[in-house]
C-alpha cells in the first residue's frame, strides 16, 4: 500500500513548503479560549507519522461550519457540544456527516457538561468517534486519543484509496470485456457470412 499523505492546507503563517506539506489539519471547536490554548500547548510537539498538527480555531458552531467548508480536508475535529447553544456541537457533527457527506473525518467530542448530552445518545446518532469529558483528558490520555483518531483516519483514507483503485480497475476490465465482446460479435458475423 502507498504511504498516507495529507492534503496541503492554507495557513496565515509563512513556512517552508516541505514543512507546510507535512501538516495534519485539526479543527478545535470550543467557545472557551483557554481550551484552545491548553490544546495547542499539550499538542505543540505532537507528531503523527512524522507530521505536525496545524490547528484551526472556531469559537462557535457557526464558525466551525465555516472552517469545515474552507478546509474539507481536515483530518480531525475536537468538538465541544455546548457553545452558543446547548446543541451547537451536535449540529456541527450532523453537518460533517450529512451535509458534507464526510465519514472520514474523525470527531472527538470534548465536553464539560456530559449530563446535557449523554455519550450513548450521541455516539451512534452522530457517528462520533470518541467522547471525552474535559476533566478526564490528561496529557497522556489526550495524546492517545489523538493517535487513535489519526490512525483510524489514515486507515480509512487507505481503504478509500484502495476502493477507488479497485473501482477504476473494474471499469477498465469491463471496457476491455465489452471491446472483446464486440470483436467476437463481428467475427461471428463474418463467420456466418
């Protein structure tokens, strides 16, 4: 199998092209500035398959949807449920899965209010990949959750690429068979003549 590569992304910072291509886009969607700062601090040296993370910040569900439209190639979203409304995060998850038709992006819910939206209720309905209470996310557990999510994303990308390759191969073989059938029909007509 080919090695996973993440799509090149836009950024306001200037960086050398080689380093720029080695970034994995992660969207942080949370209404608390402190959560963004702590996330960036904890993951500042985090690497997956040698690639650094590029953080994109949204402070509301509406901002998250805008970022998602601008960066549909993001690998992962760290999503708070309660932002400008009690269900803003769920609306973002639904936007990813239904409106964008994106089942590849990994969604990690980080909530400070688990009672408002129980894990069992949202995990299946919104295809959430991981659900964490903010208080349970230690440095080590957070990095483990990130590794698992990005590994899952990489596996899905590989499978999707393999599926596309197989579909292309089937199309080629089908075209070859159709051409051979036409040739056989022509030869049969010649024989009959």
